[in-house]
């Protein structure tokens, strides 16, 4: 017997399921069509994995290793430049501000509505604005604070041990979306590339360093204190080298985003094809 939605399914029930099927020739034709699509999806998934691995390897060479101030790989115009400086994060940003916890609905906000971000908006290292909850009540709307602003870095200050400290760069402002109390916005300071800083915080080193600051007695949720984040020591080169590194990694991010979108479109296409190739439930029930 199996379990479905907390209920048991007997072998008799399973064996009596009505399954439509065409002729063997049509079965083979459908299987070949879907198998070809599956192979394409797998190939595009491998390409995405390869792009992510390339980016990760490049970041390891573009940023100095532990105990060093000069990276393994440096652009030609900076090879004679001095080593990177170590600065507290507080000296690289103008402020670190959290939003407010409000009650939201069970769907994302439309462009004409107000919404509050979920912590999942930054969990994969890319900002996902659709990961939000609509805020409909006027009393809750009045409490909203910290709208999503361009050229900021959103950091998760409270999450599971694996996801606390996740961060993502915000390319453009979204005035109708706001931060919850579990997310911070690191705001720009003059002569610091926030795009570069976002790559530092999102690197293997950055993720490990931020997660190491997390505390809490709960095994499921951890917190990072604001002061600990502001005190975090970060290695940085000159502003011009920051901009050069950020431009290089941003171009890779663009390729990764394109690949993610392509893969998502293929999966949507497969779902639609499955619906068209197989009869609906109403068409097979007596």
C-alpha cells in the first residue's frame, strides 16, 4: 500500500486505475518525441551547470585566497597595482537597513499593488522579485518600510542554517515592493562598486563568512546580528579594478540568466506537450 495526501492507497485501487493507451506504433512515436525533448533538457541543464562551475572557478582566481592580498588572476592593467586592502564592511556601504514584518496574501503583488519580499527572493544568489506576497490591508500597507532600491545588495539576516546570509544584487528599483524584517538592504557608498561587493558577499568565501556569524538555539532558524555584519572584514582593490571585475562576472551572470530562462521555457514546453499528447481526465472517465 502507498500513502497519498496522508491517506492510504491499496494495491486494488492502484491496479484498477484506468490508463488510456494508443496503438504500439503511436506509443513509440510519443515516447521518441518526449525522449528527444528530455535529452535536450538534460543537455541544457549540463550547460547551465558548466556555466555556474566556470563562474565559481573564475571567482576563486579573481579574488585573493585566504591569507593573501593579491589574486591569482588579475587583468593586465592592474598587474602592477598594489595588493587589496582589508576593510570593515561598514566602510564600504552607507547603511544596512531591514524592512518590517507585515501580513501578506498568498500570491505575488501585481505592478499596481504593494508587496513584501519573501526571504526566498535572494536564496539562489539572484534577485527574484516575483518571490513576494501581496499586502492588501491598509493598516499593513501603512507599516511597510524599505522599498526595493537599485544598486543595493539584499542580505538574508534570518533563515535556515544553509540559507542564512544569502544575498543578491538589485539592478533596478521596484517602488511597490518592500523588504521584510528578515532581509537587509546594503546601500551604496561613493567610490565603491556595489556590483563588485555583491560578488564578494556571494562568493564561497562570502557565503561561508556570513553564515559563520549566525547564532541561535533553534536548529531550524539562525540569525545574524547587524553589528557583526558591519564588522565583517572584506578585501577590496581600487574602485577601477572593482568595476572591471564586476563587469566580467556580470557578463557571465547574463549568460547564466539566459540559460536559466531557456531551461524554464523548455520545461514549460514539455508540460504543455504532455497535456496535448495525452487525453484529459474528463475524456477517459465514463
